[in-house]
C-alpha cells in the first residue's frame, strides 16, 4: 500500500507501506497525505488533542482539554475554524459570559456545555450565561431541560399554562380550589381593611390635631417604624439580584417569601395565574396599573370621608 491510498484521518510516510492514524493533537482532512497537520495551527486554536473515537478526519476532530470548551469562529475563510476558550472568568470583549459553567470533561463544545444550578442560557448555541432569580428555577437537569417543572422562558421566570407563581417563588400546578382560595383571600383583605379603618377612625377621633402632628405620638412612631422595617426588607430582598451572588437556598427562599409579602406581590399571593393567563408583559402591566388604581381608590375614600365628616 502506498500513501496515495490512505483515507482522511490517516497518513503514510515515504517509506511506509501502510496507513497510520494521525497522532494525538493532529488531523488530516485530505487523502493521499504523507503527514498530518497540527490542530492548534490549522484546526482549532489552543487545541492540543484530537478525538480518539475515530481517525481525526476534519478540523472539528480537534477537541479541547478539560477546563476549556470549543467556540466556532465566524470567519469561514480563516485557516482556523474554532478556538478553545477557558471556562473560568468572564471575557466581556468577546461577549462570552462564563460564570456558571461546568467544564469537568474533555472535548466540550458550545452545544454540550453544562451549567451550574441557578444559571440559564437561551439555547445550546448561546454562550451568554444569565443568573436566574432563584436557584430552584434553573436546576439544570440536563442540556435540553434547564427549567424546573412547570416553568419556562428566559431565566425560567414564566409559569407554564395551568401553573401559577407561588409565594416561595416557584411555579405550582393549579388546583380546583385555587380560584375559591383567591376569592376568600380578597374577601379577608376587604374585611380586614374595614376593621382597621373602623379602629383607626375611633382612635383618631379621640386624638387632637396637636397630637396628630406630634412626632412622638404612637401613630406617628408606628408609621415611622413600619416604613423603616419595610424599606429594610426590600433592600435585603434585592441583595442577590443586585450583587449577582448566590445565597444558600434557605436564605434565598426566606427572602423571596418576605419580598412577596413586603412588595405586595398579589399575583403570587392571590394565585392570579390560575384564573387568567399571565406572562411577563401582562404581569408588568398589572404591577404598573395596580398602584395607580389603589392610590385613586384611597383618594376617593379620603375625599368621601371628608364630605361625610362635614355633614
């Protein structure tokens, strides 16, 4: 046998009568060759190994070592078709966000990348890694299933049809009692508001104008403490998103539960997702209009109270 008979992935020396597979770190994408080419110089930059499953017959037979992953280059005319990128650190210049990657295998590519729980990417061709709001939203069961059961969308923040956002932050399957529970919750809130307004009205009736404007009065002190407590909880609940850090699951779950209550996340509290289809834009519209409507109702209530008081 002479070198002219050797297929791709193999070569034959000038004095050899048989074909030999290319050495590790080299490839051959042409027939009738007496040598193989270097992966690092002619195939994949920073690649010093080639696949052992079959003879390395193309440039993409060059693989990356553990701790790196292969990224295809955009230029089709270049000698190199890809390069090996390190998994550690973040390189903003190339637009690749590497936080949350798991690179504990040899030969990883953009398509086969694995992510740590709590991270998400838009598809197996994307190298832009995003941090999820809750670690439990993105458990990363496998390459194709990034979201938890009942969740979908960017950073797994949306609930599937038939599911609703719970107080703890995940998506729960709707039950037949969800609608009745929400109506019961609304009824309890209305009843509680009526009782509180009656109590406050009696308290303020026995309070003079001077006491009402006195900063040391119990009502003003209570209002100040409630504001400070609410603001403190709101700040603490935004630590993870602002600082982009992952807290322990117990603390994350607690802050999510407190955030739902303090920030009046009535979509989660009232299980609105079981009564109507809610997506990101619908939720945004609801959160935008709800404070305006509540403010208008409070203004009408105050004005009606003044009119009734004059009579």
